[in-house]
């Protein structure tokens, strides 16, 4: 089965080059890679990827900067396979990533989303486990090997804390098109999509074999948005919406988890010292208000 790998690009050239080369190094060769350049000022990354001469790779440059969510929506519109990955332009696929997810798809042909095992790397590619990812490990459902989930239980788990790694996820393309990423959510649009799919009754598959490296560094959009508090404004909006949705479905535990959003509040409080050191008084106010509910 061919898998579409979409690579929305805006970032460092060295990380981008490593991401592309990790796709080309896959043990399974039946893939298509589409790079969607969101008008990054440096033209050299585009020249480099086009110069590879690999006919499995397509490079497109937007006519205007779309921003994160609208560029994701464009990526979805370009997909032609049944399954797709929206990879970060600074992340790394380990060589057996596609081989592993192909096996998971064969075992769970109707799954809406598949989360293979992922580890975190820093700016220099060193594996590490910062506090946010230690929290993800604690929140992730217990078990070993491949597990399958549906319904209120997995929705409640994700609302307590989103322990997934968006760039590593394998999506059913028809569901991405059915629900669409919310263009108003530039940071937490992945959680909104996951909850749409789960509320629709589709299967979520989790596997713990590590085949993907997610890069976490201070320059990322999600990191900077967390410190200035804008991430948590979006999270509050999403949690309010999901609380109402799941109450209407009769999923009381999920609705309560959305109302409490405990891990989100704890995350905000943990970032207050960092905002203080940065002298961001408005960020301190937003983080404290979110953390204390």
C-alpha cells in the first residue's frame, strides 16, 4: 500500500534535509513524499530537494503564507492514497517506520488513526525526555505491544492529556477530509481531529515499537505559544467545545475530563517560572489564570 507523506515546510534547512533523508532511507520504498513550502524566505531548501532527482518526491511552494492549519488543509487536499502521515519538517522517521505502520494497517484495516512508538530528540538529534514528555508517558494507556481502542475510554484519556505525537500519526485520508482541521486552532488542531474521529466511532491503534523521532526544541511554534499563553487560550476553546459535545453524546467521563483539563492546567503552571524569567507579564497572567482554572 502506498502511503502519502506530507511535509509542510517552514524551518531550519539542516533539520528539513534530515527529515527528507529519513524518508528516503525507509526499508519500505512504496511511498510518496510531498513537500509543501509555506513561502519560507530561504529558497535553498526547495532547490536542494528538487535537485535530488527522486520521482517519488514532489515539491510545491505556496503562492502566499497559509499558516499552520491552512497548510495542513492544503496537504489533505493533495493526498491521493488511502493513508497519510503529516510529518514535521524537523522530525525523523527511523528506517522501519513505514514497514511497521504497514503491518499495523494490515492488522487493523479500518483503523481511523495509528500511533506507532515515538521518542523525543533535541535540536541536535540527541534522545531525551523533557518534563512534558515524561507527563505524556504517564498519561498514555498502560500495556505492551499493539492495542486497539474505541469510544469514550480513549476520548477521556486524550482529554486528560494529549499523549500522542501528531507528526508520527498515520491517518485514514477519508476521515481527514470528512472532518477537516479547524483553521482557528493553530496549535491543538491535532487533538480536535482525533476527538472528531473517535466521536465518530472509529478505531484508534497504539503500538509501542519506537520507529519515529519527534524533535522538541525551544524555537518550535508550540513551545513559544505555550510560554506566551496563546496555546492555552486555544486549549480552553477546544475543551469547552468538547465538554458540550461529549455531554450531548452521553459520554459523561469524557465531558468531565474536558471540563477539568487537569494536565493542561498543570502544564501552564509549570511554565510560569519560565515566563517570569522572560519578563513576559502578560504571559504570566494568562498562564496563571489557566492553571488555576
